[in-house]
C-alpha cells in the first residue's frame, strides 16, 4: 500500500478527530482486582454514616444552607469510592450536634451498622456561617473521636458547599490511606453554551459551572498547571492554531511563545516547569517540549507521520506518552522525555488521548480496538498497566468515549461521551463503576482534572 495514501488521511483524521471535528460539529484481565489495588481503592470499604447536621441557630438562612451542607457532604463521601455509605433511610433519626449528643450504640446497631459516623452542627449569625464537624469511631467507646473541625465563612450556598468539601476531604484523608480527597478539585473543559467554544471550569461534582475565557474564537484542550495558577490551551487565531496561556490569578491572558505552524495539545510536567505539545512547524506534526513561558524549545520526535497528544509521567517527569501515526492508524507510545527508548503500547485498532495516572503505573486512553470499514467496534475508555501492558475496558456500549483525565487521587477518571447527538462530560471510578453525567447544557468536551 502506498504509505503516502495512509499517512495523509491519518494526518487529517487525527487532528479532526482529536480537535477540529469536535469543534465544528458537535486479554483484558479480570479487571476489578488489579485496578483497585493499583489505584488504592482497597478491598474492604469502611461502613460510614453521615448524620444530618443539627441546626444551631434560628436565622432564616440556617435551614436552607444546612440542607445544602448535608447533601454535599453525603455525596462527597459517597463519590470518594472508598466507603460503604449508610443510606439515610437506615440511619437513626437523631441529629447529634455535639459529642455529648451522639449515641454511638444506635449508629453501630443494625440497620445502619456504621463503623464510623460524621456529625455536627451548623449555624448562621450576622451573615456568618459556622460549622463544627466530628468523625467518631462507633466501636471505640473509650476514645471515639477521630476528627474534630470548625469552619467559619460568609453565609452563602457556594461557601457552604466549599465547607462541606473541606470537611469531606479531611475525612477521606484520615480514612483513605493518607491520600488527599478530590472534593476541592476542579475540572476544566470546553463548552459552546456561550455561543463560541471557550474554556470552562466546574467543581469535581459538576457544580459551579462557569466560563474561564471569553475570546469569541475556538479554544480547546485546556490543561491546568500543577499549582492551579494558569491554564494552557490551544486556540484558533488569525495565524492558525497556537498555544495560549490564561492566568487564573490575574484573570487574563499572559504571554506564551507558541511555535509557528499548527500547535496543539499542551501538557504540563508535574513540577510545572515544562510543557509538551505537538507542532507542525517543520511540516510534520512532532512532539516538542519547552519551559513554562514557551522558551527553550526542544524537538523530541522525528519520524514521518503525525505525533500528537503528549502527556508526562507525573511520577517522574522522565517519560512522555503520546499518539503516533508512524505505523498507520494512531497508536499509544511511550518514550523518555528526550525521545529515547520508544515503546509502542497498543497493538492495533485506533487509540488516542492518553492520560497518565498520578502514581505513574497506568495509562488511560480512548481505543476503538475493531476500527475499520464494517467493523462492529466502539470508542471506549481503557486502562493499561504500563509494566505488563495488561489492559481493561472501562466503558461499554454507551456512546463514543474519549479524552479521559485522571483525578489527583488516582481513584477517578473524567471523560467525554458523545451519545444521541450530544457531547457531555462524565466521571467514574477508575474501575469503570459509578459513572455520572456532570454536564447537561450545550456541547461539552475535552475535560482536564486539576492537580489538587
């Protein structure tokens, strides 16, 4: 077969599929065991109850904000993926606001059978919200307190949600093997609901969705820096596709020396000092690295066929995974950050959008393993163990799934799903369970989970 005929359609396809098409239209092992072990989900979940907090004031804001707090805390703990949550219908009817009011034996007894219980009080006075939260071990009558926290902020629904996120993350840190929770993290994505395709952001659970950029152009592939101070993304301007940098602290664009040619898919190293990206400045898309301002550019790949979508190994920053068309259809490869020791990871089909897990052990990516004319394939999210190249399929027969991104705790993934003419952002646990739709308005794509 003429290689030129293979490469040119693929060059168009990889850019169209991974970016422009989205903008203009819009073996496997017995998985659960090794994925749960690898992502620290554990085997036995703690049975945890979250009591409704006690209203400790008569201010008109108290009850509504308490309802927001109770719902947010329960959902945060349920979404963590490490607890067996006691259903509200199985919990005792009491609402203890202090250690003196908690009846541990009632929470430990059936039907709740809780091992741990979170409880506390919420009050509003003079526009100030005060929350006191406790975590108790129901089996330790002598010294049951695991955690006690107090929070104060201006009374508002947004601040109430933030307090609940903070308390949930404290509980997750104490009971989840020392890993920080994700309740205070953000997800950046692309949405067209404002008329043009801009960079947006939301809380990890889909709340608080709002735009970041207002450029009135086409912006894609957001990647937030490890310190949450900047977002790098690709944008279409008068000179074509280039990388732009938005300061979240200043609320405006800041300088970045984007190379000439079509430059796409920026990715941060985990120390925030380097970026990797794809650029066609030499005519063929290749992988480059630069410093955080776009200086010190170094070419990493040099092979006929497009090389796109780089991502660093966040554990070491010494390796990069990317998508290459050097063998025909796109496949996932890894290499040292200087381009040495290239390894092909996928063995066929059409594989795109790699994302490296925080512990450096796994790659998540989108894969149509039976790609081709008439083939009954589907585009789904997979995870591969890098050392063994074992893989599992996480999504099954539910739309076209792409652009996975790991949560900083390694227990969750966010991804894009196109189904029934709609493109939305979804999340799931790293074993493929607990899939939840996060967006519902407009066209939403290309999510990126913040580092912390």
